[in-house]
């Protein structure tokens, strides 16, 4: 298929800045571009055409204002119709992108002095993963995950993208399985010119975040592979960033330590307001890039952002303007950090209550607890009964809902259980296990 001239221009810029990136793109990624069509022409018209003669964009206006229904706008306070009902740019609202990037540097001090792209807004982190997959994954490409992973990754990358997902055991004892991780990525690097590694901390489903020393070893391993000639794409899924409940877990995203290591190592950060600001349904996520570049960083990243926006333009068009405007206003609030800290403290108390309750020796007879220190979830490994059968029995008899992951593992979202109900919840779970043991 012939590549559009605009895509060719972007490819030339990217190749000049880092030729290895052209080897990392999927076929779709190499062909992507942001069209100089309606959106570009409309932007030009807003600058030069008189408002009353701007007949470019497909919205309706009245007396030069955005047309709207009072029955809709009566439920939206503090925002104009033009900031909530109209189309947002495919890149996302520029002020929001800038503010999120500034906050990224504040939350990750190791990023200081390092150059990364301006985040592009996605329709939540799930959409961000899909955008990444379109741009960088071809059928049969190798994508490496731990054995404890979010199930939707299979649907996005394996079912839709036809990628080859391969896994390693997440834990060794009470910590991250560094040896298993290194063995897996090295084995795949021997057989592939490109590997894609997903790093999700706090982990869904286990609620585990690596320590600084574990993070440093991951960075060293991936950097060494790049130095040895393998193209490495390291994707940090930071959906639950900032939700840490102990002193041991790493405070920063691995992205901050991976983004400037080697030209053959591309770091991709997926994050968003979804969990960080407790606004799940607003669907505001971000995708950010970092790597080693020759020449002008801004020009290189601008080309990469245009490809990303082209992907968004060709799928969902843009993320919700209303959602983005609400997030932007929230980020500008002087009280937002205090508000976030209060909610994180509530989640911390729940996590600590879970640890206290599960210290009861009787529970060790029927399950083991996987390490957890952050996020929304924790997992147990059942010793005597099947997880799916237990889930159904627990739901039917005790009206308690949990998620079975496989034959042995249950995921428990303590984030959605009030602290005073946690002990009773685990007692019901214990009773359900005993019911099944007796019935067997």
C-alpha cells in the first residue's frame, strides 16, 4: 500500500531523530498521519475568517455561540457550551496536555532535565492501550506480561491485534520475580528483533508495586538488551499511579528511568485521571513517549504526536470535551492535592485493615495471600477449592461478589468495600470455602 506523503514526511523526521523507531512501528504506525483536512482547515478559519462566515466545522451555532439544549446545559455548571459540547482536538485540549506534563515532572522528580513528548489525550487508558497497539504491534509480535495481568490486555492485543502474549511468574517469594523476568525477556530477545514489555505497577490484579531496587534491575535488564541490539518498547501502565500504602514501593513511574536510556529503547507511558482523580467515567487518559533522540527533540516528538492524533482521529475522533474540561478545571483547583490525599488515606486504611484481618492463622489453612502494597486490589491463592466454583457459591449464598482469575486465584477489590465491612467479607469467604470442603 502506498504511504501518504504526509506520513512519509513524519517518517523522515522520526527516522532522522531515531532510526530504530521506524523498526518498532507496526505497518499501521508507519502509515499513520494527521490529515490536513477538515480539522486543519477549520483551525485556519478560526484564525482568519470572520466568525459569522466560518462555515467549516460540523457543529451548529446561534448568534456566534454554540447551539445547545437548555435541558442538557442545565445540568452542566461552571462550563460554557463551547467548552463542553463541542468537539475537542484529536490531540486533546492543549492546556490540559501541558498541565498533565507539568504534573508528570512534579510527581516524578527523576524526569527533571529529560525530554519527553507532550501527552496526547486518549479516551481512557484502555483506549490508550488500543492506540499503542495500533501503532506498534503487528500480528505475531511478542508482548511480555507477568502471569498476573489485566484480562482486557488479551482482548486488545491478542484477540484484536493478533499479538503473541507470553508471560512469566510475577512473584518470587514476597517480591518481584527478577530472575524470571530476565529469563523471559532474554529468551524472547534471542528470537525477535523487537520485544514489547508491559510494566503495570501498582499491578492489576494483585495490588503490588515494585521496590526501587527491583525497578532499577528492570531498567538495567532492558537497557542491556537494547545495548545488545534488540529493539525494546517498554510500556508503563500507570493506571493506579500514586496509590501506595507503605514506604517500600517505588514512588515514581518506571517511565522516568527508562525514557533516556538508549536509542533502541522506547518508553511509553499510559496514565490518566481515571483513578488518580477518581473520575472513572470521564474517560480521560494520556499517552506519552520518551527515548534517546538525535537533533531537535520538539520536532521529533511533534511528528510522533501527529501519528498518535491521526490514530485517534481515525477511530474515536476525539476524547470527550466535557470530560477534559472537567479534569482541567480540577487540576487548577488549589485544593485538589489535599482532596486526593484524603481519598488515598481512606484506601490506605482499607488496605491495612485487610492485612490485619488476614493475619488470622485460620485463613492460612485455606488460602495464601499474594504480596500487595498499593492500588485497588489484592489477590489470594486458594488451597482447597476451585476459584470459579467458590465465586458462584459465595455470590449465591452470602451475596458477596469477587472475581475469579483462574482455578486458584481470587481478586478482591478492597477499594469498593468500606473499612468496617472488610472483616465480615473475609469471614463470609472463609465460610464459603468451608461449605465447599464439607460438600466435597
